[in-house]
């Protein structure tokens, strides 16, 4: 008994010695912590940020700077791309003048060679009736999405879509680009082999987030102007509601057989089982906006625009794991798996980069 008691005493002392290090690494309750490694500033007002897959990060700066800024993994600015175009140079012969855009979101091709960018609205002669966040209807000016070469940083093509295109995403098979047109209440389907709009489908007021199933048959559309998430068949273009009673669904991610949605109006993220459409919700913070999913670690990173933080969800348990404090108004987010970093764009002019505090190996 004395030997066992001595062993237990030594074990307890060892635990107490190790405990401060564990708290420093994992936080007060065993949670992974994240440290700020870089804050990028400059002439930016970043609405979104996307990793094109080649250690290049594209930041869309809306109409406030009429630019897309590009950074490398060392946090250096490597390019500033103007949103000015001459549509006549891309086949739109009826538009004679130069136009400016307003870059909102972007989506990279799987090989990282190109990135497609949506423009909130266009500025120039003939564009006098732009849509807006509260403008709903078919009468507003159409806008364009741009195709940008990630090696030359040149705009190689433009495609006319609906009014106030906000989100856009490329199907896993790389055959179609789907664009949510906020004001006109529809989505544009662009054939990437011809780079032409082949279909426009009405889905309801203020569509935003887009995700796909793994076989590129169905698109899921968050209708932020309502309480619904729609399923769009990309073969016959029929739609159906797969979830309702959701307050302002904004961003979507798919992992295995689950669809995740940030519910901006109720401060939650919901998980929808795509087999039976059952919904489970998790409170994450005020005004959850964009999300980034780490397949390697089975985590979901969620910007909470109203609380200046990123909530980290463990998808194994569908519970909050930790949170990352950010500057005001975090709005865009992406991951850098090579350096296991979280890149967050804050609307007032910052890009912040965070890394796991305890490890320099593995992947997010």
C-alpha cells in the first residue's frame, strides 16, 4: 500500500508540473488555441479572401478600392488587379465604354490556374440602375463575373450574369460555374467549356451561399432573403426546398453527407443530414458569415461578424472547440493547409493570419 501511495503521489506531482504547459497550449478547458502571426493592411477593404491553391491569397476589395489584391504565403503583396474592363474586348460589342466593377467573392479552379470573381455591380455609361442589398427585382442592371489568370494576374474573360452577383462556386467536376444573383433572385449557370451563361434559374429573394454534392449533380443554394435552403438539380434545373425555418442562411459547406449553413439572423450554424433533411443547430456567436472547412482535421471555422471572432467547430462532435479573437467585422475566411493557418479578412481594412499555437506540423 505504501508503494502504491508513493506512486500516486509522484503521479499527482508530475501532473501538476505539466498542467501549466497544457493550459498554455490548449487553453483553460483543453481547447486548441490560435496565435496571431500576421496582420496585413494597406489600400484594402476585404469582403472576402480565397486561397487559389498555389500559396496565393486573393482579396476582393469591393467598390471601395476597385481592386483585387494578391498575397503570397510570406504575406507579401504580389499583385493588385484593377476591376476595370472594356466589355467590347470580350465580345460585348454593344458596350463601348470602359466599366469598373466591385469584386465581392471568388472561386478558384481545382488546378489553381484561374480564379473567377463576382462583381457586386458595374460603374460606367449605361449602368444607372444598380442593385443593392435591399434591392429585389429583375429591373436592376446586370453585372459580370471575371476570369483571372493566377500566373499573369490578367482578366482573360468576362461573363454577364444577373443583378448583384455575390457568391459563386465551381462544381467538383469543374464543368460549371454557379453564381447567386442577389437582387434578381436567381442563379446563373455558366458552362466552363464555352464560358457562356447557359441557364438562369429563379430561386427566391437574395440568394447567396452555394455548395455541391460530390458528384456535381445537385447544387445547394442559401436563400438569405428568406428562411430556406434550396436544392437545384444541375441536369434538369428543377428546384426543391430541403430545409426551412432558418433565419437568413448565408454560407454553405458540404462534408460527407452533411450540409452546414451559417444562419446570420440567429447566431447559429446548422447541420443538415442530406439523407433525411434533419436539422441540428449550434450557437456560435452574433452574425455568423463566411465559413472554411478543414477536411483533414474535421473542423469548421466560422466568422462571427458581430462579435469579432472566429468560432471553431469540431465536426466529430458538432460542438464548439475554441474561438479566435479578430479585429472588427471578420467577413471572409480561408485556410492555408501547407502552413496550417487561418486567414481572415476584416471589412475595415485588415487581413489577419492565425496559426495553431501548439503545433507546426499537420494540416488544418
